[in-house]
C-alpha cells in the first residue's frame, strides 16, 4: 500500500502545499510510504499554448523538488503520456500497480483539467481508490467568497471587500501547512515502486525545446526552486530598488540578504507611488514563481503581515496594501475562471462582444510580436517579453490594448502569444488581463476608454530609459522624441514608422465596438 501525491504544474513546491501535506499526514497515520507522481502531457501543453520557457521552468523546479524529496526518502516519478484523452486511465493503471488506496492532488481550475479529474475520480471509485482534490492555488478558495445571490463576483472591488473579512474571520487561513514527513521504509522507496517508472526528469519536451542562449538567459533571470522564490520575496519586501535594473539577469545578485534599515525605502515601501513606473524596478517579479506555485500566495500575504503590525493590510494607502490588492487580483481572476468557465474556452465574458469585426493582418500581428510596430513603448514591451519572458503589468496593458484597439486584431491572438512567450503564463490572469484590455471581460476597461500609447509612455517611462534599453535603435535619442520619433528620425535610425495613426485607429475601434459585427 502507498499514498500518492499527484503533483501538477501549478504546485512546484514542498512547503505549504495543501495536497502534499495531507497526503503525508495520511501516509504517516497509516504507516505506508508516500510517493509523488508528476505526469508530463505534451498534448495538453500544446493545446493550452504552454511555451517552452514555462515547460523548462517546470522541469527545472521538478529537479530541485526531486532532490529535496530524496532527502526524505520520498521518490518522485515522472511519466510522459500521450494521447491526453487516455491520461486518466493511465494514471489509474499506475495506482493499481502500486496498490495505492489514496491519491491527493491540488485542483487545477481550467475546464480540461477539471474534466480530467472528474474522469479520474470516476475510475478511481470503481477501483476502490479514494481521490482527494484540494484547493491550494488561491489565498481564499473559489466558492468561499460569493455574492448575496450565491454567484461568483464579476467586479473586483466588491470581491476585495468580501475577501478581506473572510480572511479575518477564518481561523488561521494563512498558517503554514506542515511539510511532508520522511518515509520510514527499510528499502529505498524507488527500489520497491520504481522499477516500471521513470525517475529521470527529461531535459525538454519534444517540440517545446528552448533555443540555445534562451535556456541560459531564463536560468539567470528566473532561478528555480523555493529558496529562489523566497529570496525574491525578501528582495521585494526588504530591499531598495537600486536604479532601474532593466532587463537585469540574476535579479538576486543585489543582495536580498542585506535588508535596508528603513522598510519605507524598500521596493514594497515605494510600491504605492512607483509601481507603474517601467523604469524603476519596484514590483516583486514573483509572478513566475506564483504561477508555477514555487511559492504559495498564502506565504506572500503572510510575509506582509509581519510588516503591517500583525494584520493583513489591503488598503489603497500603503505600499503593502496596494501589493496585497494585486495578489487579490490573482485570486479574483482564478475565481472568475472557476465560476465562468466559458472564459477559458475562447469566449468573451461579455457575449455582446463576440462578433467584433477584427482585422486579419499577418504583417501587423508579426510586427507586434517582434516589437517592430514603430510605437516605441509597445516595441520595448514586446522586446522585454521576447528576451526576458516577463513584462511589467503596465506595459502588458499598453501592448495588449495597442494590438486590440489600434491594430484591431483579435485579443485571442495576443492572449495566445503571451501564453507561449511568458514564463509566468497563467490562463486565469492572462485571460483576465486580455479581456480587460479588450473591454470584453469582467470589470473591464469600457470600450471607449482607449490608452493613448504615447501619453502612457510619458507617464510610465518618464526618463525614457526603459525604451532606450529595450529598443537599441533609439538608445541615443534624447528628450521626448524617444516616445514618438518623427518619421524622418525613425527613417534615419532604421526604426519602423507606425502602421496606424492613433486618433484614427481610436475612432475605428469605437465604431466597431459600438455596433459589433458591422463595418
Ligand atoms: P507585482 O506587482 O509584484 O504583483 C504581485 C503578484 O500579484 C504578481 O506576481 C501576480 O501574481 C499578482 N498580480 C499582479 N497584478 C495582477 C493582475 N493584474 N492580475 C492578476 N494577478 C496579478 N500575470 C500572471 O501571473 N500571468 C499571466 O499570464 C499574466 N498575463 C497578463 C496579461 C495581460 C494582458 C495583463 C494586463 C496582465 C497579465 N498578468 C499576468 C498580470 C500582471 O501583469 C503580472 O502578474 C505582473 O506584471 C507580474 O509582475 P510582478 O510579479 O512583479 O507583480
């Protein structure tokens, strides 16, 4: 007999992990070993636009986890399975071979994954195996905060107003869950269970390999493992921004271990006023770690409590409060996905915008992807995505809105490209961000409120340093020209001219949104 923890792409950690903690507790109580299984499903990755960077990050984290579990004599097996349709049967046949009576996993809220787990549960029930699926991704689980009518929230502010008291009223919602306990079998577990299964973690998934050079860059920008995530959190909460640090590889090099004396000067201390500055490096850069579950959202909130006099501060008036609000956005979009599954099936949340008339223009789409639209702030953002696998929130909004409202290209194509390119790709947050920008989502920007990319650029990058860093053609351009170079200057620097005039594109977008399906 054994207990199995089925680890998924969103729970790449050992500590504070709900399913792992409960699986371990039961294994200890029953006196049986705990085994960990991770199933690689290339067809799912392709179907869900998982990019090579996100897969590589998963594999790197798995290696760290496997080493840590080995210290506890807990084996981690990986299995690569196709076709994805038969994955439930495959998992069940393994459980049967291992003579497992209990399987634990954390819930993935996407539709395909929920269907898979329902099928696994049915098969398990027939085979006398108990499957337990647990909430872990959010600080507050979907279902626990809802409107008076018992529905999911579709507006953020009331969600936040309900989220906070729920947290305060629940006993210890943020307490750290017990870590797994070592297996005490005389033999090494994998000698007993492992003969049929692989404990070699593959270097890559076929068809989703990283390009040379990119692998190295990703390793430096986003080191794997729980310790790296924790250092990243400390860096954000306790150390000062040391200038813009644009595109910095090795973010931990600036000494997360040496806290600044005055927490008000730390990145989180400055977050309220400077979080939208592209040239300031004041955000946490924790999104890759949160998206992959290398750190729990609970731990992030818990760490802020120590700086807020022992309570959760989610106010607009402090840096910490504003940051907690951002983590709540992550909860919000996951709840939206759970309550309104159509958003994960390519549908707009607001059905009235299902038939907006989009342009089909491969050249414009490709130029946007390559960062060659001729609008410097858009190009800088896209080049940051292409080189770092990550973007600042403000520039995600600017680039997304530019694709949808200025180039009038279907938001789903942008959503897909972000998912493929960003190391923090997360369906709920990415879809939420895209539908916000496209004015089709919950609590979205109204369709007539359209960012002017040039004024956004001056506000978010007043020094122009962000643009100069990511768009080398403009690195010597001084003053305001960097935000909007004249045609002659652009030609001289071999930088493209924009495809559309913003004021005209804006009018076109408003016309098309006003009467979807026409023009
Ligand atoms: P911080 O400002 O330090 O915020 C802390 C954490 O809060 C983030 O790590 C993230 O987990 C969460 N968070 C912050 N802002 C948001 C938000 N608007 N929505 C949801 N969660 C948020 N975030 C992803 O994690 N994955 C995505 O695939 C993703 N795609 C996006 C696409 C678009 C078009 C837009 C507008 C936003 C998207 N976001 C996504 C949200 C946000 O841009 C990133 O989470 C943030 O930029 C990450 O940087 P950070 O960790 O320094 O954030």
